[in-house]
């Protein structure tokens, strides 16, 4: 990626100079978490239901997110605007694979932020987990924006898995993407 496109990926957002960073989630992120977790536009493609209370969010952060093997908040000036996770598969046959997931507050969509976060996460995860060979992502076939994120981040679209995942009570077709540890990331 050339220097010009690197600057366009989140350095300037709404006239603000920013830096996209990833860090572990903290309980103090709950108000920021609520911004995306209570928004049905954001949660429509997620496996979880839209959050309705701060207590529900605190419970999730404390009992799931903080304990997750690799979940980070996506930050601008250390303020959480979304989250990204890599979840390892279990069992000896699947330990070379992990699944990527991400979510971003609606007002930040379409600005290249998640693409940058995915690149950072993938680069970090292959360093932190040296036995990992493949990161996979599953995207609803109608979620074109998320598909573009993965393509721009260097993931390979492998195909469509029909009726693969149940989201909000409906079986959904999912596009599967992958990124291999042998693939070189260009920042």
C-alpha cells in the first residue's frame, strides 16, 4: 500500500487527526460499547441480539469480552468505537484455524477504519499465535460492506456456505473469506 492510501485509512475522520489503535477492552469502555451494541443497524448481521441495558453490557464485558483469548477494542484517541476478535478453533484437527469478527459504531462506517483494524489484528495474531496458519471470516451474503472490508484487507473470498449460520432466528448464507499466515501484509 502506498503512503497516500495509508493516510486515508483513518488518519483524518470528520476533520479530526486520529490514530487507529487496538487494545484490550475494559469495564470503563461500557458507555462507548453501548453506542454500537444498542444500534440495530450495527447488530443486524451479528449473532448477538441488540443490547438493551448497561447492566447487560457490563455483564458481557466482564464475563465474556475481558476473558476472550483475543478481543480488542478499535480506538480513536483511546476511545472505543468498535471491537475486533480472533477466536481460535478447538481440537487437534482445527487448531491451525481461527475466526475473525468485528463490529464498528455506525457513524464510523465507510471510513476505512475496520479495514485498518483487520490488517493490524491479522498481523498481530500471526505473531502472537505462531502455530496459527489460517484466519477465517464468515460474512452474510447481503453484507456487502463487510465483504469489501475483508477484500481490501487482503482476504481471499473462497465461496458461499449455504444456510450456514443462524442469525436472528433465520438460517443465513455466508461468504467465507480466509487469510493465510504465508500471505504477506502490506501496510
